[in-house]
């Protein structure tokens, strides 16, 4: 493109539209190249070598290995999106800069911020695709891949907690002086759970200060039709205020109107990479009932990361474009080297900040979004510097 043609493009909105299409075209081919390269590389390192080992050492059928490989593909496609966006922006704007096309455009009044509009629009389109694949396609495919692999290797594990089910329930009780205080009102404990029936149960009931009732039973099942628990072969101990047994009732079958929450908390959630954002939010409610604060924080961080991760595409696009617009003569090999360095630094920073969120040093929101915020700030500084 010569400067005369650029003057023509700058004369109307149609001309600017043509300029935008021209830059998008420059972005598209490097983006496709990056998707193929980064996906293949990540898939080979993350899954292919492990599947080859399972085929040769564990007798995994080749057809099953190929099926698992394709099911794992969306996970690595997601990782390739931001990296490809960085490579595309860096290569496209470096090429325009090295051929003096950016100088020509700026000489006729097109400022640096207007030149970045195409890459921002393109990156938002990639952000949308990344969000859908990362939050819905990849989790389902990962879960199916694990089930397929476990079934083929006969290593299917229960999807529920089998031992030591504990559920504390809290509520406000009225004290002797009339004030109310939050205390433990019920403690549900079961030694075992086989997926249908709980065994070795002990329930402490406290409607007022002190233990008022103790229920023990050999087994219990949840009655779906009546929304109650059916307890079998047990004893109810009624406790007087002085701590003595007021009454003892033995039973073979007793219905108790207790919440089904103890059954819910037996569910073992999928791995974080196998839950979409809706499933993760539902599982968070269950984890909160267990009182595991560290796991709650970790899941809250992962949920925020599911939202924040797609916007890495925008951050990388702006950083790549900002570096590319600086006067230079950058080869493809140099562009790739810069990408690798930036990607390593960014994900190392993300890992450290995410860990701080899990430890409770940072809030889950800040732990997920701070790398993006810092990346946008760095891109802003580079763009401001290039515009001078």
C-alpha cells in the first residue's frame, strides 16, 4: 500500500472501514497460525505423551486414546486463544510498522488509538468465543474424557463421599437473659455412605441451650416422595435440662423431618476444569455447608477466573499491538520469542496472584482480575509511549 492510497482511505468513513478490514486481514492469518501451533504444542505436552504411555504400558486401546485426545482438544484450544491473539497482534503491527505503513497512516492524521480499533474489535470477538469454549464446551469434554479413560482402564471411582459425613447446622437461640445467640443447633454425623444408604448415624438436636435430643440409628435413607429421612433400627435419647436422660425410645423405623443437606454434601464435585461456571456456583453452595474455608476460597477464585480468563485475549492483543507499533524491524522468529517470554511472565504472575487469593491474602475477585488489570495498565503505558 502506498501513501496515496492511504490518503484515499482517510477521506471517508468508508475508507476507514476499508483500513480496518485491511488490518483485520493482517491479524487473521497469524492468528490461525498461532492457533494451530500453540494448540498442537500444548496438546502434545499436556495429553499426547501421557496417552502414548498408557497405550504402551497400560494396554489402553488406540481407538480410545484417539477419542480421549479429541475430547481434550477444547481445553488446549482455550489456552491457545490468548497466545495466538498476542502473536497475531505483534506480527501484524510489526509488519505494518517495518513496511512504514503505520507511518503513512499517521502522517495523514490517523492516530495510534484509531489504529488499534481493529485489533480491539477482533479480540472482543475472540473473547466471546473463548468464554463459551472455556466455560461450557471444555468442561463437558474434559469430564467425558475422564469417564472414557477410567472406563477403559477399569478405574471408575465413586462420585460421592463414602465416609465421615458431617453436617453442622447453626441457628439463633434465646438465652436465659432474653438475648439471642448463634449456636450449633444440630449436628448430623454418618460413618458410611454407599450412594443410597447412610450407616452408623448420630444426630445431636439442640433447640435451646444444651443438648436436648440424641438420635442414633444403624442406617437411614432419604425418602424422595415425602422429603423426610427414614431411620432404621435406632434409639432416641431425650435429654433433661440437668443433663440426665428424660426418656429413651427405641425404634425399628422412624421418619424424621430433617433437611436433605447431609445427602447433598456427599456429592464429590468434579475437578475445577470439568465444571462449567453454573455447576461451579452450585458446587460452591455445597462446599460452604462443609465449612472448608480454604476450599471455599479456592472455588471462589476459580469461578472468578472462569470469567476473567477470556479477557486475557484483549490484554494480550493490546500488549502485542503496542509493542508492534513501535519503530522496529521484527522478524517472525523474534515475534515468537517475545510471545514466549510475555506468556511465561504473565502466567507466572497469574499463578502467584491466584495462590494469594486461595491463601486469603487477596479477595477472589482481585486474585482473578489483577493480572488483567496490570496487563491493561502495561499496555496503556506502551500505547501512550508509542503515540508520542
